[in-house]
């Protein structure tokens, strides 16, 4: 959660007026926003991978519980 908060502090002001900005300033801002978008995508991917791992672990636990709760099979 700290990484997301840190990134939020790096966001540019949404109400900033860029009409008087030089080409160099606009390009610098664009590069900074692009880098931030890349960081956000990596954080998102990490979060989604953790969710998938947790889902898999929960399913394994459910399967174990189901296996334990079934009556033992009798050999024929």
C-alpha cells in the first residue's frame, strides 16, 4: 500500500494549465507521467499475481477440506 501512496504523491496536478509550457517542459512532463504509468502497471501486475496465488491457495484448502469430510471409501 505504501508504494501506491508514494505514487499518488508523484502525480502531477490534474488542473495544471500547460498552455504556456515550452516543448521541453511538455516532453519532460510526458516522460514523467509515462514512467509513473509503468510503475503503476508493474504494481498492478504484482497485485494481480498475489490475488491469483491467494485464490489458488484457497482452492487447495477447500479441496483438502472436501477430501477430509468425505467418508472413507470401502474397497470392493
